[in-house]
C-alpha cells in the first residue's frame, strides 16, 4: 500500500465518520486537491463559529480581552520616557503636592532672585506654609516686607496654592548643648558667679 492510498483511505474513513462524502457544486464526489480545499473551507467555517460563540460567552460575563498590537501610532503599551512614567506614578499616588514643594527648595535661587537667596534659605514646607530662615534680623525684616512679591514669584514659578504663607525666622541663637547627653537646667551660665 502506498502513502497516497493510505491517505486516501484515512480521508475516506474520516468522511464516513463525518457522515457524508463531500460533493462539489456540480454534485460529483470530490477527489484530491478539491477534497482538501473543501476540508479546509469546512474547518475555517467551524473555527469561525467557535470564535463567535466564545466571544458571546466571554462578552456576557467575563472581562477577558484579546490582546491587540499597538500599530504605528503611539500607545500606552509602547516604551515611555522615564519622566512621563514618573509623573504618572506621582499623579496616581497623590505625590504632586510634595513634588511641587520640592521644586520650591530646588529652585529657590531662580524663584526669589540671587540677592534674597544669598541671605535666606527655605527650611520647611507643610500645609502651604513655607518656613524661611534669614541670616540676620535685617534680612528677616526685609523678607517680611517682600512677602507678597515672593509669594507671587513662587506661584508663577511652581504653581498656585503650593505656598500660601511664608513664616520668616531670624538667625538661630548659639546652642549651649554640646554632645548627646546633657543635664536639664540653665547649663554653664549658672556657674559664672
């Protein structure tokens, strides 16, 4: 028995299992390549019917979607620049206020100007209140007088509502506390007299 005969017999047995021998458009029995084409067409139709029933079942209650290629246009699944991903993560987690507060510290010189930045430094930002420390009492007074202009510059540079109020501190007094351990009380001043 040749392989052609064996293939012919298996096809015949498959056809008999299916129930009927395929017939052509003219009613004659199909053989060879015509039989293969008919079998392929039947398989395609059966596959289409299965896909239609699966889609209707999945669409009814499931959330399974078929993955599609992104194509030539921009898509969220395409590789993204790191800055865009970082800003999306910050927005999702609600970190934008903290990041814009960080911009105040990072861009202090460009926001308030070189003269003021040379004699002052931002210390803390919480709940819209920026604490600024001046190097002298004269600069602290000057900063209090220029508070409205500085608030406007910060709002223009970083965004409105990030800093709503400025608290100005004068220079810090020297600390008598040296080292990790100390005794409560007045300290060394009470032994001078």
